């Protein structure tokens, strides 16, 4: 029995490592040039479906993927980019593959890197609906996104936003001043410095466009060739995650329920996230389109994320029973084996795996085990 279990574990590990070896190559992928972190290309996934994505391997300033789906009477977008500048690039890229108008943009969740390009998209296609779950709509209208102007630019809110960018710039400068950075980390922070400079330009006159149509569980956008089912399976990465499912093409756009190469673990709902991913996996998508990262064929990566959630919960739960504080739990949780599966020994990715997953998701798992509420934060 022990040998059988060992063989299964080895097989799972081999699948995870093999998946990322294909994605990352035998050598680390080159870090972005000044333009690479921003939308420059649109890639065909299957007939009538395209993906607009940031370059890999990891961006300090992430901008969510955009999926383009062609229907008979127009185009459906999944997500709207993370800045007015990103929105302008989305418009150009969409028009490069189809002359049809965008009739709807479905928002997977409330995070700014998926919604702040909407204002320029709806300027290009004023008749386009903006669709979200009712939960996400409440976040966009309420506390979670109060820092962003609605309707028209606001000089006071823009100044506050720019001040936050000043903080990000300072963090990058301070990081570059450290003498113990590896060459890989230094290259990454230098790229981040260039990307933040472009992001500052892209976020001039930032305005949050709000949903015009909401739903609770399911909304169908029918079409003879590419019908789209918008679904809310339940809580996961956020409490209002929208998933887009193309049943004929068996393509699933996930938002940040699935992110590569490093999942985002902030303010998430651990047990619900596992359940949601398993329900999505049970539909047997042929192609997964994550909220960040390249298109995936098959569900090997999904299984790895489900395992990662489980391993984190299993590491945290006994510490909570022992009365360990959250700060101490963050020091004691060891996810080094999982980290190796996801990012190998690349020091740049190791750094961000710990900051984007281990630390924030330990927080979420600790609160879950304590029975404390997990609340979505201000954008």
C-alpha cells in the first residue's frame, strides 16, 4: 500500500513538473521588455476564440487576460484590462481580428487589473453591455472600489492613485538598491521599473465603468455556433467569481480562479475554492483560459492548484488547533515542495510565490480554520 501511494505521488509530481517544464522551458523565460508587460498580441485559441494576455513569466503589476469570443451578431469579451491604456490596446487588437462590434463584456471579478480598461472599451462600443455577478457588482459600486472615480475622471482620486504608484515605484527602487539580489531578481526589478513607468501613463484619467446587467447563478448568451454560459459556481478566489463556459468548444475562461505560473491567494475562500475548481474540472474543459497566463489544454495544472490549496489548509489547520498566532503560522508553514512544483528554483518566481501565495493564503486558511470571516479588501 505504501509503495502504491508513493507511486501515485511521484506520478502527480511528474505531471506538475512536466507541465511547468513545457511552460517555462529548460531555461528561465526571459523577463519582459518595456512593452512586453502590456497587451501587444492576440492569439487564436480555437476557431472564433482569441486570448489577449500579458507576457510571462510574472509581472509585478499584473493586468488580467482578456478573452474574445465571436458570435453571429457581435463579440463577447471576458474581462476588460487593467487601465485606460490597456483598454485602448484591447480595442486595437479586437479590431485586428474581427470587424464585428463588441456587444458585451463579462467581468470575472472586481479586481482593478480586470476592470479599469472598461471605460475605453465602452467608448469604442457604446452599446456594449457590462455583465457581472450581483456580488461583483456590489464590490464595484461599494467599498471595495471606492478609490476609483465613476462616471468621469476625478482629480483628487487620481492624485491619491498616483501616490500609491509612488509607493510602488519606491518599493522597486529600494529593492534594486539591495546588494544581495540575484542577477535574475535584479533583471526582474529593472523590468518592473520600466513597466510601472508605462503603467503610470496608461492610468491617466482612470475611470471605473459599472455593470449594466447582473445575474446570480447563470446567464446564457445564446448563439448558433458559440453560445456562452456565464456561471457563478460559488466563492473561490473572490466571493463573486464569474466563469465563462463555451459548451460546444469546451473552452472555459476562469478569471483568477486559475492563474499561472503563480496563483493569487489574497482574501480567498480556501474550502470553497477547492470545491469550485473541482466542479469546473468535472465539466472536462478541453481548453482552460486563466485570468493570468497562457491557454492550457488539459487539467493537469488545475489539479496542481487544487492540491496546493489542500496542502496549505492541511499545514495551517493543526497550527490553529495548537493556538499558534497568525504571524507565527506564516513563519512555520512550509510549502517548499509545492513551490518547487510551480516555479522550480527561479529566484524571481520563488520571491513572488511566497508573496502572492504562501503569505496571503496562509492568512486565509488561518481565518477559515478559526471560523473568522474572510472579507474582500479595498481595491
